[in-house]
C-alpha cells in the first residue's frame, strides 16, 4: 500500500499548547495547565526553512494555544517567516490580553512591525466563559486600527454575545444559553458554532457520554428483550438535577424514579437494574 502526501497549500504553526482559556470545544485541549513548552527559536527557523521549500504553499497562520502568552517567541516566529519568505495570513488569538485600547494597539503594532499583516479574533460562547465581550471588542477595535481590519470568528456569534446584558462579565455557558434562549441540550449550541469538529476536548466529553451509551446498549442486548412497556430509560448530562419518570442511567440521572449510579455505570450494573 502506498500513500502520497498531498502538496501543502496552507497550514497552522502552533507555537504552544498553553492557553489562558480552557474552552470546552478546544480542538487541542489547550488550557493554563498545558505544558509551558513553546517552539524553540531553532525549531521555528527549521520549520520556516522547510515551509519555504513547499512549492504550493499559499500561506500559514500562527495559532496554539494562545501564542501571545509567549510574545517574544511570537515576534521571533513572525520575523523568521518573513526572513524565509513564508507568507503569513494571520495570527489566531483569543484577544484576552487586550485589556484596554492602549495595550491592544501597542501589542498589535509590535506584531505588525515584525511582519504580521492580519489577525483573527475568536468570538464564541465557549470563549465567553473566560473573556468578556468588551475585551473581545477592544481587540477587534485595535486590530481595525492597526491592520485596517480584523477577521472575527465568528461575527454572527459576536452579535449574539452583544445581546447579553453585561459586557464586562464572563458568562458560564449555561447562563449565556439561558439568557439567549438557547437550549444546550438540543444541538442548537453546536449549530451556532457550526465550524466545530468533534475533536479535542469536545470529543473527550462526547466519549464520556458514549461510554454510558455503550454500556446501556450492551445491557439491553444482554437482556435480550425490550424493557417493560412504559418503563422509559433516561440518559445524558442534560438531565442533571432534573426530576424525571422512568429509569436513569448514570449519576446525572439521579433525579429519575430509579437510577443506576456510576459515571458511567457498567453494563452489568444496568442489567441488574433492568431485570
Ligand atoms: S482560546 Fe483557543 S486555544 Fe485557548 S482553549 Fe480556547 S479554543 Fe483552545
């Protein structure tokens, strides 16, 4: 079997996995607890040199983690890309460091002077758990001033966030959803952030749910027949702290008439309850 690596047209260079946020949807599970490791100057130069030989490469972006946590490395990486003739499309940032106009403008100017030509600023209800709307808007305002524009990812969610009453507040996801009339259990939250993939931290959370679901399927197969008519089975974190009829599977469903404790419970425990 042979495998051909297709030509590289664009790519992200991740300087670090460290981030000041720990967004629930993060593709790379970044967080303040991630290692302090950042690409060394030698590795940055090596990477840029290799990228400069990619004939089909249009451009790269810098991402992470939050690269701005290692500002001097970020400046070095931008200069290295310029030196090697690698086009930089933009820097991805959560903008959390843009605590006031001056700080934001000064920071973007340093990046621009090193060779950066654009910036992408994240705006999502997941980021909002860590960064107030006003900080995101400060970042956007400053980027407009310095780069003559800013790419907001996404504008649509930013407009939604602006409907919240307190722009200086970090909103837990349950609260922002409640205030915006979004039911986090019916998939709307994911539709709003439709660009997301079930990878990273989201996949980890999903797999916890899947383990519960797999144990239930396994128990039902072993039971060999459907549970008694009318005996509905409840499963899922959306039922946490709620009163429900029927049989619940897992600790989240402790509000059901009867429930199988565990996180997740085993197929044998579920089976015992079903019998
Ligand atoms: S800001 Fe970006 S890198 Fe940091 S945790 Fe959130 S999604 Fe991940």
